[in-house]
């Protein structure tokens, strides 16, 4: 008889199940403790159901057995493990503070679940349960193109409303964050790093030189995008599976990387859709423009200058270029797992650069797209989301 000693053997599976059960039990106990502290009376949580999540937290939906406070029947608990060492940023602090930022807003303005309780000692937050609403990813992976279009426009409007309602609240966010461990200013990549180093990487990896006019344009972009204008809260992770499509509009989830930054970084993702997603797909022609119009309708009251097409399109090209360059820097610096997306994004950058009368930037973008296709293709084409095929 052979004894299975592999990690995938029965003992390992039992160990994993036991660890999972203990994590759920710890989450429920932490949720009960923070609710009791918040409301001054014991609140029992029963029938825990594990919910999928991409972050480090154990996420559980639980039913309230007894409560004298008129709370909803079910709540969602997110319980975070201790951080190893003093690693920053802390996803618990980022998420707890993000939800706190919306606490004073009405349900219509909130654009996210309501925060009922949180505690830094227990590293737990308790939030509203939005039920079994489909995610934006579900809509895009479905077969109803019209439903997917409506959901994308709703997502863009909700993103704009999120920005409009949190503009000018950076000081509030930082003050709340200090209470949970200190403000953390984080960017994915510093603009100057990307703009300064990508030309060398393009030359080495693809044999494409970056002309001096393009280098200068990128340098000016790095200066412009560091402006303190247009700052508002951002979920940062804009993947479609982090958004619920509810009857009241799209609601954002998972603020573990939430922070205040230039809102036009998020708006650029409407031109480079879901660039941070593990498996991005393409959207139909005209969809990005429709999403940008929906986003602008929500923010132009707060930032009237963006009602001017030339002003908005200039800002969008700056952030689109930086986003495409940053994603290319990350991909070519490692193992490109989505070359068709890179080809599509560079071709789109060429298209929008032509529209903004930046012929050198457009010509360079086309050369990079062609070089990427030649190396990883040929004939690379990013497929549409399933709903649009």
C-alpha cells in the first residue's frame, strides 16, 4: 500500500479544510465583537457563508440571529490576517478608511456598501450585504450585449459620481488613515520612472527607438499628471469583478488599495478598459467614448473645465499614454502574458494621438504595436468580451 505524502493528499486537504473553518470562525467572532462594541449589546451571527475574494481577507456572509437594533438580516464580515512585519500599505487600513470616507453620504451618493462597524484591534470590518447581484464581469461574460452596454455605462456613471462626491476630501482620508497606522502614498509606478526607462526597454526588447519629440512629450506628461487638480477617491482596482450591478446602479467593492489620487487616472481606464484585470478583453467601437461621456456628465459640475472637449481629451491622452507605457514596462520587464492587449492598447494610443494632432506620438505608437505583433504574433487581436462576440 502506498501512503500519499503529497501536499494534495487527504491529510493536506483535511488540513486546508480545518484552516478554512478556523478562519471563518475567527471572522464571525471578530464580527460579533465589533458589533457588540459598536451597538453596546451582544449580536449573534449564524449560518456563515464564505464569499470569494481576491485579497487576503476572509470574507463571510452571516445572518443576524438576534439584534434589537433593526439591522439588516444579513451582513458581510471581512477579517484580515496580521501583516507580516511592518509591510505597507495595510489592506485593512486602506479598506476601512475607504468605507469610512463614505459613511456620511446618503445611500444614493455612497456608491458602495454601507459600513456598520470596524475595529483596528480585531482587523475586521462589517458592511452591508448587497445580496446576490451580478457583477459587471458576469454581464460582460454573458450573452446579452445590450445588458452589457447598459452595465458599462452605469459603471462609468457610478465612477464619475464616486469622484464627484469625494473631490476635495483628501485631508479627511489622510486623517482617517493616520488613526489606523499612518498615511500611505502609493503609486503603481512613478511616472518619471516609466517615462525615463521605457524607451531603453523598447529598444532592447523590440528594437524600436523612441524619437526625441516623443521623449519630450512623455516628459511633459510626467509633469502634468503630478498636478494636484482633479483629485478624488479611487478604488484603484477597477476590475469588473469588483463591481456589483444593482437596481440602484453599480456599486464598488474591495477597497483594499483604495486611496485619493488624480481621477483622470481612472478615467483613462475607460480608454484602456480594465487594464489592471488579469484577462482583459476588447470593447466594441464607440463604447469607450460613450463611457467617457457618462463619466463626464457626473464630474463636470465639480470640475467645469472638463466640459471642454479639448481640455478633457488632452488630459485623457496624457493619462492614457502613461497607463499604456506603465503596463508595457511591467509586461516587458517580466513575461508578457497578454501581448494581444498590449498590441491593441498601443494601436488605440496611436488613434487617439492622431486625433489630438500628435503625429510623432501616433507614429511611434504604431511602430511599437507592429513590433509587439511581430515578436509575439503575428496577427494578434484582442478578442471581445463574450457579450459582444
